[in-house]
C-alpha cells in the first residue's frame, strides 16, 4: 500500500493503518530500534510505541515520506528506552559506538547526547551534509542517524567494510574542520 493511502487510514482512524504500517515498515523500523537497544524484545516494544505514537500524532501536513516520519519516532523512542535502561552503565550498541565516533568531532565539553540536541549544531551538521556527495551523505546518515554498523552499510552500498570505515573517518575529520570553521569548539 502506498504511503498516502496509509496516512489516509490514520486520518480516518481506521485500525488497518497500523496493520499496513507494520506490514510495510516493521523490518525497517526494527532495524533502527535494534541498532540502538540491542535487544529484540526492547526493539519490539519500540515498534509498538511507534505505531501508537503515529496513531496519536499524525500531523496535519500528512508526511510524504512515511518511512522517515516513522523512523524518527522509532529512533527517539529507542534512544529514550536505551537511556532509561542504561542510566547506570554504558552498554555497547551501535548507538553508543556511533556516538563515541562522533565525540571527537562535536564534544565541546558536554556529553555527546546534550551537544547533538542543540539546534545550532544540528543546523551546522545539516548544512555540512547538504554539501557532501549523495554517497557520503547516505553513509554518514546510515551510521550516525540510523546507527547501522559499518558492515551493514557496506552491504547496502555494495562496498567493502574497510571503504565504509575510511569514508566515515574522512567525513568525521571533514565535519570537525567544518564545525571549527563555523565557530564551534571541537
């Protein structure tokens, strides 16, 4: 079913919207959640919360890219759950690994989670990414937004894992230089 039709079902308050969303996007959303929480049951909980959130908050503008809209919900829900479950300990996941990689670019004295939330930094990173090639931008987003592993990114992009790691390292260095130029303390 097309995204527009699924959104129409949400607006009509038809429960079929959730079934169609699950049918079309559960694998995609599960991957996002699992990369952050690293537990299948927690990832499923995140998906259920995503469907509920979509049901309760479908926006007036009716998203064209339902996958991105739902992906943001899932990511935020998974990050919140991850933080809640690991408040006293730091558990290894693609989420923590990707934050650790970015830490050298954007630390600036606070922890990465607080820094990334700042709107000015967010805008600067978006501006930086718009200037990158589509391939580099996609690799960067897969790693640092969706928290995909380098191995998974390489598989999707038809590249060697070492090539993906090299691109990520160069992009982090380029981001660091860009942020310095824009006046951010790195």
